[in-house]
């Protein structure tokens, strides 16, 4: 039962920018081609390298840099910047969007030598400075939260360009990612997203779609992306709100989205579509702040990476304007 309860927390466990920046997905103030993929990726790596050195002066931040950690705004240099003991810029999965000037980095770091999982979203302005830094950190605190060992590799597909036939335009890629969140929200067995048969998912550094000997998450209940949703494993999710999609990469078929997963926890147990009963571990309302990347091929979700951690129930994002 404990194993099944943890499974319910795996996953269960927009589009507006702050007034000072361009709207996500819109034509950026950054001239197209002024900072290409390699340029944006270099900013992501320089950020992680500066973090590793605990020295913000080693990265090119704008004077008005806006920085958040787990949806809390604070001065750059606070939070993980002050407690990090190691971070490796070359060990992350990187996704970028040259149209909006945003880049993301998914990986792990160490805080006082304890493993943490980390997702970063940066915006690079027309002066080639980092004007926004949004981070999500999953810490191992004793709360019922899944996590890996830091040794699970990123799927090689993240770096692969798609053929013209495999690609989809920006609006469709965003719609596919949104259909995934619609499936997770109030999950009752109805599936709105299209998945590749071998779809995989890495959450806080651990596979939650392929069962292993030590699986203690949704993979122990059902393997594969679609099969889990058809069972209604994630019915604990009441609402997925304040959705944003700052990174959409047509060439590689990647979308990076952020939102909150709200768990009202008005029920203690629920029934899957196959008749099995699931119990929740947390008995009070809570939310997760999440950054999630999707690799979409032929309009179907092929692989996913997500970093998430608990925040107060109903918390709002400093990056969002209103709800969606």
C-alpha cells in the first residue's frame, strides 16, 4: 500500500510573462538569430558554472535581474546560491527557444553535499544579459517525494533534431504539452494527449514509467505513460494552474512548461479504473511547483523530464499574471 500511495504522488504528488518581459511565445525583443542555440546554451552553462562557484558575478546578469527559487522571488545569490556545494554545467539537459530568448537546464546539484534535483529557466535580453532566472529545486527532506540517485542519464533524443515530417508548428507543440497537463488534471482515465508507445518519463531524476527492482513510484503500478493515465493513478490532482510555456523548439520538438499541481486531498482513497484502491500519503491540501520538458515527435509525446517540489497550497507564481 505504501508503494501505491507513493505512486499517487509521482505526478500528483499560462502563457503570460511579467510586465517587464515579452509575452512567452511571442516575437522577442531579442532579434531572431542574435543569440542562436549555441549562444543560449552557453548562458545556461555559465549560470550553472557560476552557481558551482557560489559567485553570481561570474554570470552575465542584468542590473534588474529577477530571480525565483521554488516560486519565491529573492535576490540573486540567495537560496541554493548560498548553500550549493557542487553543480556540473555539462551534466544537464538543455532546451532553448531562439524566438523568445529563453533557455532551460535540467539536472542535479549538491547542497551541503546532499543531492538535489534542479531545473533552471533563463531569459537572455537583447543586451546579452540574463534578465530572468527561474529555478525549481527538489530537496530530499523526508516528505514523501520521489527522487533518483543522480546517475540516471538524460534521454539522447533531447539533443536530436527532427525531420521536416516529424516536426509540428509552435501552436501545435504547445497544444500537445497542454493536452498532457489536461490529462493529469482530474485524472480519471480519460487521455487527451497522444503518446509514443515507448514514451518514457524522468521525474526528479528517477524513471517513473519503467519498473525496476527498486521502483517505488507509479512504474510499480503500471508501466508506460498512457497506461498510467488510463488507470487514473493521478486523480489526486485537483487543478493544474498558471500554466506557462516559455520554451518551444520546433527544430527539436521540445516544449518546456511550468505550473502548479494542486492537491485538495478532500478524499483519502480512490479507485482506479481496474478496480484497485489507492491511498494518499499526505492528508492535507498541498501544491507542487513544477518545471517539465516534453520531447514531441510526429505530434506525439516521446519522452519527458520534470523537476518538482512542495509549496504552500494555492501558492501563486511571481511569473504569472492571473490563472489559466
